[in-house]
């Protein structure tokens, strides 16, 4: 199994074909508040897994810990290495886990195996506070991210195929760690064949995350990947930057990307698909922009970093539109589309739907990003 794909230090941190129209013919003011997808499901957890095996109840939620770094190593983390990490200045809490990519319902899914009693404290507050969610994980269920569950068609209570038989979808829980889309207990992780003790969540809320990342790389050595999660950065790195002429896509590049996206109208949404015949929302964005020679990162929350945010009133064809639709992690960027012009977008909505051109809306809108090729290429 491959190690979990994580973000690197470079983080700065769509109606059928007949509906095609000339790009950008109408002004941005045509944007309307219409709902373009079903209202997100608010339930986090399935009914109690009474057939599961829970050796002991999940402990009540204690103090929350803000995760700031996510570490994946090639070899298991020893007690000696953990002690060294704990002694690094600024580190306040650590959580050990197992990490790997597994096949779930025919999809390659980055997965964490955790202790539900302790790991819950490192997740977003809404997720952390759900006893039912973590009891189901402890009883042998898999918790999948809201996007994989709601958009990918994995409904609560359903059973899906896994490496060692079927698993019940017991909860939705977006943790926000890199591209992790599934969480199981460490006991279930053992049956799935996940490597042991190769992932670490680090809380250091008062320390420069970039400097801490470099310090941990020295301690943990070659082959270690350290991603910044909820990074703590000095004010100087958060200042407003100016963009020189030529920092953004040319008119020709925008036209090529939009025509490429429109050429896929009617193609089905498949979670995790990158084209050329099926797509998820961010996969469509990446593929279409690649046809114009513009490299953008793969997943939605990374694409959010591909350029500066612009006001909705200034939206232009080719800009990316982002939404926060995830009730398990309300701050998470969970959906993206490409602005087509005339108040419409090109979007791959969710399982059961197809790439289409549709009116956009501002419900749960996170913002608009104008892609800067140079900036987008540095995001991993």
C-alpha cells in the first residue's frame, strides 16, 4: 500500500450539450441565488452498530487539540522518536495513527486507523463532539469524509467492499488531514493490513508551523513527509501581495480551459475520477486547466490556494468558485466549479449526476479564486 498522500511545504496555505453558449457573454451580475445541488445531509452517524465488537466504551471528549502538522513516515515511529518529537519546542500534544491507501467500494481511499477515544480530540468540533460517530468507529465501522459519502454515493448504514470483506459506513467525518477520506479503528486497521505507527498528528498552536516542520524533518529523517494543517504563520506571511502583469491566465488559456470543460458535458460524476471520461468536481478543474497548459493541484482544498480571492462582483470566466458544504467540518472547502459567464458555471456535481452548465448560487459560498499559474504550480 502506498503512504497517504499529503500536502508539502509549498502550501501557502457543471444541462446538456445544447446548453453550450459563448464564453462570458453576460455580466457577473447575472449570478443568482439558486441551489445547484441537494441540501447536505446533516446526520453524522448511522444508528448504533449493535453487531460490532466494542471492547470498551469510547471515552468522553476532553480537551480539543488544534492539529497543526500531519506526519507520515516510511518506518514505524518508535518510542524514542516520539519522545524526541515531544521535546521539540512548541509541541503541546501528539497523536499516533496508522496510514495507508486502501481500496474501498472500488475506490482508492487514503485511510487512517486511530484510537477513537483520543483521536477525536484532534478533529473539528462538530465531529469531535459526536459520541455516536466514534462509538460506531470503535465498533468496527468506517467513517468516510462528507464528500466521499454524500457526493461519492456511500450512504450511511450501507456496506461497502474492503480489503478484508465488507465494512459498514457508520459515519461521515472529514478530518482535514491531507487527502484522508476514511477513518477506522486501529483494530480494524490491523485486519485491513495498514502499516503500524507510521502517522502522527502534532498540535503546536503557538509555534510557527513552517519552522516546526523543518525541525521535525531533522528529527525524523529522510523519507518523512510533514504537511501543515491549520498552519500558524507570522503576520508577514499573511500580508496582501500584489500581482504583476502576466501573473494570471491569458484570455487564450481561459478560452481553452472553458472549451475543454464544456467538451465533457454529459460525462458522469465519479468520486476520485480525473478524466478523460469521468470526473469529480476538482478532477474536472484539474483536467480542463491542464488542456490550457496550466497545472493546478488535484483536490478542492488545495485548489483554493491556486490564486488570490476576488470579490463575487468581479468574477470573470475561468475563475474558480468554491463552497463550504460539509457539516462535519464547517470550515472545510468541499466543492468547486469553473465560472462560465452569464451567471453560470461548469461543474461536476455528485454521484448520479453529470458534468453540466448550471446557474451558480451563493449559498454556503466560500469565495472566488482567480488562478495564478505560477502560484498554482507550487501547491501540492
